[in-house]
């Protein structure tokens, strides 16, 4: 009997073995039969439809690259069942390795039962096994995608809720500290403690804002920007002055040239400047020299932030704007500012991209480390 025909004729025995295997996994021990089988029957029947569909060499190659099956309803149904299975297994507490093992067990059970029922080999057996394996692998790949997407979505949703709910108590702490610091008879030691509370609250607030921005981009949306005329020369000076007041031991230079009026989101561009300059101050080395330059071209505004501190490792450069990427060298850890969790450069990249701009970095012995931002002068907000 051909493998596709055997699977259709023996769906129940194959599913019984799926039940037994899934129940042997920790999350499945207390689950009922319907929950254990989940979409297993749909996956099996969709595999059979996919196996019976005509498949060209090009379609087979596409399937091996994770780009779908033989095409048409057979492949679509296979992917739909797998997507639902991956999501449901997240809710049932299965880890990714357990989901992978389910598919391996399903394939092994079907092939073993078929082999035991067909003692005499046939010339078509190899093709049948190949097509079945391809279909199972396609199903598995889609299940893994839906599983990981669901987990990531849950994590980011948690971050968004956590960040939102932390803001109110932090605002109360900060306001109480400010009110207490205004008391006329406060002693110096208490004043110092209150100032430290305000500084710590500001650091946590930066962290929360980074988490909220990170969660928003991870849920499939770009960081929102509201375009309006902004004087980047003035904005750059304000950010640099604020940073200089907090870091009096650093030398902060500023070079602004040309007409720097730009259609952009001023609050978001302040974040970009603050993140890039804060990063430069962190890693600027003992000399502590940082330079901010803003200039204009006919259509673009160019912002560069330059420091002469330790160079960025060549291995880190390709992923420098990825979320949660951090330099783990001893010097980098020692210089890291409070409230930094490795999201600053990622968020700067997302904001610049939302403006239709680009951001890049070069780090070489002859030039030091230079971050360059280029945004359209007239604004080019990218829709989600």
C-alpha cells in the first residue's frame, strides 16, 4: 500500500501513538485526549493532500527553503494546521524542544506502522517517504514559527504592561522627593539622599521608556513619530548642555553648520541625540572627549557623534543596532551608566528609520568611533 493511502486508512492508530508520546511529556501528563491530539489529525490529512499534489522540482526546492509546499489548498491547509498547533502548544506549556519531538515522533510512528504492514518494498517507497518527510518538515517549520512568534509576542506584551504600570508609582516617588527637597530646614545628608532618589528615578524612567519603545516595535509597529518644524541646532545644544551638566569631567564639543530646521519629531530626535551622546560618554575613554556635529545638505540633515574611546569590536559592529546587544568587555561594563539595558542604539535606529532616515557606525584607529544619522530635511515619516 502506498504511504499516503496507508496514513488515511490508519489515522487512528497513528494518533494513538501521538497521544501516548505527548502524554509522556511533562505538560501532557494531565491533558485530555482532545487537547493532546490538538491538530494532529488535520496535520496528517493535510500531509497526505500535499503528498498527492503534483510537485515540480522548483516547488520542491522552495519547500526545502521553507517557502511553502506543492501549492494550492493542500499546502495551505498544512500550514494552517501547523500554525494553530504551535500557538496552542504555547498555551499548554510545551517548550520548543517538546514541540519538535512531537513531530519527530509523529513521523516515526507513521513510517514504522507502514513498514510493518508492507513487508515487500516497492520502487515508489523512496519517493513516498521523501514526500512525507517534506510535508512533515514543512508543518514543523510553520509550527516553530508560530510558536516562537507567540512566545515573543507574550514577552513583549509583558514588557509593555510592566513598563506602563511602573510609571505611576515612580512618578509618585519622584514628586514626593521633590516636595521633600523644598523643605527649608532639611539637613545636607537628607538633601543628598533626596537628590540620589531623583537621580535613580530618572535612570529607571529611562529604562522603562526603552522597554515601552522596544515592546511597541516588537508588536509589529514602528515607533510613531509626529512631524513638525524643529530647530535641530537648538535641540542639539540643549541635549549637549544637559549631558555636560551631568558629566562635568567630559569635554563636549559642538559644531553646527547651515540651516538646521527640519520636519521631524522633536521629542523622538531628542531621544536619538541623548542615546547616541550618552553612549559616547559611556565609552569615551579616560580622555572623555565627545563631539556632536550637525550639518545640512540640500535634502538631508546629517548628525554625527564622535568619541575617541576604546574601539567597537569588529565582531560587534554588524549587530550594534540589534536589541539587547552589549559590549561585555571589562571596560565597557565598568563605564556603563545606570538605567542602560542595551536598547539605546536599537531605539535610536528605530526612530531614525521611522523618519525615513539611516544610521550607521564606523570604528577605526585613525578616526575613533563615529555614529552618523541622516534624515530627510522635509520629513519622510514611514508608515507602519
